[in-house]
């Protein structure tokens, strides 16, 4: 086998080096992140490694492409319109503001924009956990117009995260009531728990509720709220150290299930 050339490509943010024949057909690809050369045929191993030699960055394993897992197969067959993974933090609010931005001048700030700022801040903090084996889905729609702001899935379990704008405000938590600054109290913890319960039903797995506060001035909790973890957005980096609940294969399977819009139609 001669005349092989190496063509770099980028898929889902990862670089792959494809080894191609003169007619453009592929015979192998090299994944630098995993250090694996995947051969599409049984012959030509020596020629492939010779072509890749200038690009190899260390020891490699050579063999046929890995068999797709059930989670990978489910993702490949998912229709793009039903895939929630591309949702941005605050996706539902972004769509609503695009359709109805409201008056150019108003006496008070649009509460939707504050809510959007909270979801974007929390969402960005959760997305940074991706390298530690976690996945986050944003704006997961629930029947009746409600939604889970962020669904976090990883080694430490599953969490339904509700983002609340609290910038420079004092937050008082008296289960189930939450008061931010001078705003009227609302039974927010009841809503946070209900969203987590619906997610648990949809995924047939325990989903724990979290209330995420964005840069509050102070937090006062009269008594530990039942089953709800209260956190600030900068504290989510501690989740990178959580583990022992889900195996990697379970994380991928639950993520594949949760990203399918149809999963949420029955809750």
C-alpha cells in the first residue's frame, strides 16, 4: 500500500488524522486524545504507521475501530430537532426575548433578562465540569411550560439545578419560601423539588435538587431545607471531586436518554 496521505479533520472539538488512499478513501484514522490508530482493514498496518510517523506524539495502540456503545448508537439515531444537547444556558429565555424583546424603554429592568443572566452564569460554571466526566443539559422542557434550568449528570449522580438571580442581594431561605432582597417571598423550594422529582420519574434514577444563587451579598437559612442543596455559582467546581455514584457507562447512557426531547413528554 503506497501513496497514502494524512488529512486532519475536526469533529466535536476533537482532532482526528485520517489516512487516505490517492482516491480519497480512508484506510485508518488516528485519535491523538486516546492515542489509538483505528484500522478500517486488516492489511496495511505498517504503511499506515509509516504515513502517521511524523504525527505520532507517543505510544499508540493499533486495532479495529471500537464497537459503538448503546448510548452512542442512541445519539447517532436521534433526530436533530429532538436533541437537547445543543441548548445554550437560558435557551428558552433567549428564544422568548428574541420573539418579544419588550419596549426599548421601561421603568424597571425586564425580569427575564435577570433570569437569563443567572442561567448563563450558572450554565457556564456547570459546562466547565465537562472535562471531569460531567455532562450538562440546559433548558430541559417539561410538559405544562415548566423546565429544568440545568440537568447535571456525572460521576457524583444527577442534579436538577435551578438558577436564581441574587446579585448583591440578601437571600433568606425559610423552607419552602425564598426571599431575594426586597422582593416578595415565593415558595421556590417547592418548585425546585418538583422539577427534580419529575426528572427522576423521566430518567428512572434519583435526581437531586439544587438551588444555585448568583453572587448574593448574604445568605441566611433558617433551617436546613429538606433535600435541597443551596449553592453559589462559584462553588460548582467542587463537583469535579465527586464520584462513586455512577460509572462512566451509566453517565453516558443517562445523558443519551436525557438529551432526547421525547424522554420528557410523559412527565
